[in-house]
C-alpha cells in the first residue's frame, strides 16, 4: 500500500475544504479531537468548517481511518507552535486526530466534557484521573486498542514511505501551555519507540549540530540566585530534566548552536543535559607562578 499524490491508497479519502500549499513533512503531530465520540462527527467537522481547521488523518475509536488532506499539502492543525526552534509547525508536519473527548471534569467515576456531555466509565469507555505538569489534573479517557492499532499501522506506512519524516510528537509538545493533547493516558513513548526505535531523533539532531568540548571545560551557572533549567535536548519544548542552582560549577561535554542560540551539554546530578550558554560563565584558574 503506497501514497499516490500524497493520498494513501486503500484508505478512505474525503477532501477537506481547507488544503494549503505543498510541504515537506518531517514530523507527525498527534491530536485529540476533544469532540463527540459519535463516529464521523469529528471527521465531518474537520473536513468542512468555517474556522479554517483541517488535518491529514482522523482515526475513529473503531480504528477507521479517513484521510482529508494529502501528506504533501499543508493542513491547519497545529496553530501557534514550535518544534526545536522552528515555528509554524503546519508548514512541515502531518497531523493525525484521534477521536477522544479530551480533558474532562470528574463526576464521580465519570467525566464531563467541555461541551457538557457525560462520558461514563463502563465496559465501553475506560476513564481515569491523571495529572502531569503538561496537562494539569483532569479526568481522561483511555484510547481503545482498535484505535491504537490503527494509529501504529498508519505510522508504519508513513515512515516507510516518507523518507523525510524523523519524529512523532503530541500537540502539547509543540504548543506547551496552550494545548494538552494527546492526553496523559496516551502511550506516547511506547508508540515513539515502536516506530522510531531506541534512538531518539532529537538526540541525533543535537549530536549532529554540536561538537565535543575540551576535557577541562567547566562553567559556573550564573542566574542571579535563580536556578537554570537543564533540558534533555537543546530546545525550549517541554523537556526539563533538572534545575541547576546558581553558582554551581559543572563540566561541559558538548557545545552547539541551535536556532541561533548557543547551548552547552553539561553533566549534573548524574545526568547529561543541555543549558543555554548565556547563563553559564567560563571557569578560569589563576596562572601558576
């Protein structure tokens, strides 16, 4: 099964009203529809609306997949967004919408959606309370096996046929603080690991754009009494792994420039991570006499 003019052969295709110009996709962004669970409801809206929203694929709870925008054409699914310093994610991403009610208010064991619909925790729908820094606290619905199996099938097709694709991220990753989808029950790392393998593409990108520091390269954190975020990758997307106190001396492992900003890979508290070089001063030692 292959893509013909950006359309996946054998998958239902119903063209969206809002289809943009040509793109070269490098990232897949996963979304929740935050909508009614009735099959076709979200797909119908995404296909034809006055809000100028669109997406490449919609996956129903049943696992049915509908394509609405060719993978080599721009869809309006990410809004204000940034991926590793590159803004306007619609211009280089493929959007996949998973039918899901999104964040809900707890009502006992059930959940109440933003549009007032009660979703019951029963043999058809499995709900759980969860809280993360990216999502806040809420009631959330698990993704059914049929939907996840369809997603994995689609991702395998995409990554097998689109050589420029390199990563998979949820909407909250590229729009932190503004979006909370996919929800915290989504098996993100398992999906990414299954499709991408063990090596994280963000790690590969960081290595390719940086160089080894000298063995005696040390810096002292200079944040005027505040802490400095140490990040897994050199980007401001949600990836903080530690906070380094002011005036802490740390060894530098690598140096690189990302999106016009110099970053340092340092070693702190048993971990390797990246900090912005503007907040780290070189440590110098007095000359020996």
